C-alpha cells in the first residue's frame, strides 16, 4: 500500500507551475485516479519540444488533439502534420458523449465542449490552402540536399543560381530549373564557360534525372507561386485564440521526397524568418508531426540532419516541435535527447522484439519510487499515459501515470462538405489558391534561344546568298575572258592568216 497523501504531494509538487499551464489530467496509481494530483504542463516550457508515443489505438492522436486545442485557447498557433487525416474534427465542438462525462467525473474536472479556429492546408490538389515555395527561395544548398547531389553536382546547382541572379532570371518552378540546366550545356555553353567555367553535360543529365524523380512524387505542385509566408501560421482570431493549421498529408504518405522537400523548406524558412525570442511566457508556434515514424523511416539523410539541427536551434525562436509516433526508438537518439515533454501511451509486448523495445522505452523516463515503468507501459489503458515534462526552471517533473482529459472538440473527422465550407470561408485560400505563372527563367531563356536561332538562321541565309552571288559573278567573268581568248587565238592562227593573205593576193591582181 502506498501513502496516498505522500503520492499526491509528490505529483502535485512537480506539476504546480506558477505561470499559465495546460491541464492534461490526473495521476493514477494501481488504477485509482487521484484528482488532487493534477498534471499540468507549464506553458512557457512548451517550446522545449516533445514526444507522444504509443501503440496503435492507445490514444496518441487524441492526446495530440488535447494539446493542440488547449494551446489554441491560450493564444498559441499550431501546425499539425495530419498523415492519417483524422485530426480535422478539432474545428467542431465535441458532441459530449457519456464516456467523456464519466471520465471527467473521475478527474473532478469540468468538461466544456468547444471548437478551435482551423485552417486546412494541402501540398496537393486536395481541399485546402495550397502550400508552395519557389525554387529560388528553396536555395541551392537545400535543393542539393533534397536531391542528394554529389559535391560536384551541388557546385553546378550553385553556379546555376549565380547565373540566374546575375542575369535576373527568376527561378520559380522545376520547369525553370530544368530549362537553365539544359541551356548551360547546349545553347548557352560558351556563355557559361566564359564566366563560370565548363559544366559537364553528364552532371547536368544526372541532376535532371533526379529532378524528374522529384516531379514524379508531385513536387511540381509544391514549387511555384504564390509562395506561402510562414507568418500566416502564427495568426490568432478575434477572440485571441491561435489558429490550428492542419496540413492534410493523407495522399502523400507514399511520397517521402515531397514531404522531405516541404519539411526542409518550412523548417528553414521558420528558422530564418522568425526573430530570436528566448524564454517567454508561451511559445510563438508549436508543430506536431503525426506518424513521425513514417517520416524517419523514409526520410533522406538531409532531412534527418536538418531536423536534428533545427530541434537544437529553433527553441530560441519560440517554436516547439512535437513528434507523434509508435515507439521512442523511432526517433533518432540525437533528437530524442532534445525533447522536454514525453507522453508515453501503452506499448504491446507480443514478441521478443516488442519486449526489448519496451525495455529501451522505459529507460527514457525518470526513475520513480511509485512505478515500475516497464510494467506500467504494458498495463496502461486507452487515454492513459506516462507523463514527464520540464518545470518552469527546466527540471524534469516526476513520472506520472496519467488519466488524460478528453478533447473539447469532435473526436472524428470533418465531412467532405464541412471541409469545402471551411476552405470557402478561408482568407488564406483566397490569398494562395490562385495559380500564378508569371514570366520566369523558362520563358526568358526560350525567347533568348528563339532569337539566337533566328539570328543564326539569318546569318546562314546571308552567307548562302553571298556565296551564290560570288559563284554567279565568277561564271560571267570566266565566260568573257574565254571568248576574248578564243577570238585572239583564231585571229593569230596560221590558217586564218593564210586565208586572209590569199584574199588580198586575189584583190591585188
């Protein structure tokens, strides 16, 4: 038997922030809920990143929903990477089912159904606000990483960008990039060699093949105008509630290159754009990456390196990144070590591999005098989780097996009609969903090549004309000269002279 007062005091002392906080639920021990042992996460520490892990069906997505909607209520905008497509219900209030009220009775915490302001975003042609970025904004370094180019190939991409800057050629989409690569080793070969050195056609061919691979995964939809401005992710509504921006990724799960491209661009843009914020009362933006194990399994080395760097640096910009996955082992160790909040739902011990994974997962959590972490991981119910966070001084809080509160919003998806209505009333959709195809490198180079071809054709025609004229003039001169020579030859021939002399003799007689 445990001392209930000692247990309550132990948990409460670790989860009693002085500033604003988010209520997650109440601590449990051996199935009993202790409402006085409330688990509250300090709002100011939520830029320290986090992890939500657990087996399928244990409630990870609902925990994500709880955090997102409560952040929104506190005025913190959120970006959700929704791989399964089951988070859109946050835009509608909960129906308030009986099991929700029973749960909150145990927690002794009043349940209030409410919705959050939501924007639906998309990388494809699905319903929502279109996200795009130009090739120029992406830059030669990130482009080289996402295409997994060799150092020599990356050097060529840098030269291409330099040429376009020097000659005022906008690089907006992949069509522009392919055109300038072809131009560098064909019509513009001499021009490039004079200013930038020789460019290998074999290298440009390899780069073009990698661009085509990227296009086949739908990246041609991502590159272009109008570019999405990351400041639009940090909007609040008239009530001061932060927008929950839901990026629906259901149709690109099997296209890791496209997702990697977006992630690299977004993280780099946020880091380069947002000012330093340091420690503040609340985050400026929180990103949730649902089903993160799919990303880490399929992502390129460039994306992994970028995420590791960003996680270490972006906290100072007031941005928190949260990974939602099945097992902590799905997240690289260098990233896992940077995560302040950990919410671990149940894991299943069906195989020896599972048991090994549970043992490793348990080692990621503080040692507790009240819990056997390995045992707790296999006995947690749906909507229950082991929680540890950082207090306001940056110290780890006690491990707490927690019965989580229910989401205030709908625990189901929006209908197709509701999605259309949401997009139709979106100010961002009006801003970003028009296709823009202004003059760029492709059009400028095409005209330049056409003019060069016309000029070349004119010069060739002029050359041919002069050749014909010279040939005609030569023939006339030769003919006149030959006639004169023939007359002289006849006049001076012995036969002609004898004939003339004979005629003269006859006349003289």
